[in-house]
């Protein structure tokens, strides 16, 4: 193994700027800015190498990647695997969804519901049904009406005050299983839907409510219909 400080012996390519890219557009971050791919390379001492000669390779058709890591989508290709390579090393693939343009977002089930919570607290009973949204597209060629790979940001409010995603005192948003997650990604059918988990020990015994806003952005601007507003009324069972 080379001990030269500029010789890469390991590579980390852990995430993409965004999970999806629109056909005919370039890959952008959550703020809508064009964003290159970014991997890290380390030498034998474990130190980060400045400006390593990393190349990016699409293992599937549908996108091109220029020498600076800028990705452009050329066709509706579904999922594309992308790897980073340096000094004969290759990363595990990241998956990029080549998606349709998001044109609107709306609730799939309800926007106003009641949760009858239990005391003592219960992780089974004190959870809402999914706060579902659909990110829809007008590019419906092939019968596709929902678009995949779009981040949906959920913000919970209590008495008009936004709750920090890390503050689970009164409530938190659950993604897969019981994983706390305030951001969800639309599935192949264009839907997303975390659940609101309330913790009853500090809730009032009188009826009250939480408000959750679901926001989707494209190129930094809110998609039509966004944010979707959910009202979760709570009362003691």
C-alpha cells in the first residue's frame, strides 16, 4: 500500500446532492442550485486528500456526468447507479432516480383527523395513520402520474410554535418503522407519508391539536399545492 500523502487508498461516496433529477435538467440540491457529485478520498494515514482526481461513472444509461461531477438527465430511465472511482478504487453505488417534473402536491387520504391517545403512553396506540401526500406530474407518458425521488419536508407545530425535529417531548414524525424523520422521499408511485407519534404524558387532558405542514420544492420554489396542511386533533381516550 502506497504511503504517499496524495495517494488514495480509500474512498467515501455516501450521498447524492438530491435523490432525483428531472429529465432534461441537471442534478440540483434541495435549494434548487446545480450541485456536482462529491466523494472523498483518504490516504494511508486516514487523512483527507485535497482535490483528488475522482471520476464518476453511471452504470446505467439515461444520464451523463461531466469531469466536474455535474449530472445531466437525458431520458426517462428510472433508477441509475452512480459510482465514484479513484486510483483503481471504486465506491459502492448511489442510486439516482431520473424523474418527471413535479407539478403539484396534494394529500392522498385526509388533512383533518382525530387521534384518541392513551394514558399510559403507548407507541402502538398513540400514532396517526400516514400523513400521505402525492407529488404529481403533468408528464404522464406511459401512464405515470406520480413522480419518484422528491424530498417532502414535514414540520410539526404546537400552539403555533414549530417543534424542532430533535425535540420528541410532545411529538415526533416517524418514517420507516419507528425511525424519527422529518423528511420523506416519494416512492415509485410519487407518494410519501410519515406518521405523527404523540407522547401522552405531557399532553393536556382537554382536546387540542397539532398542525403538520408538508412542503415540496423544485428549483427552490414550492410546488403548486405546497405546503399541504394537516390538522391532527388530539383527545384523551
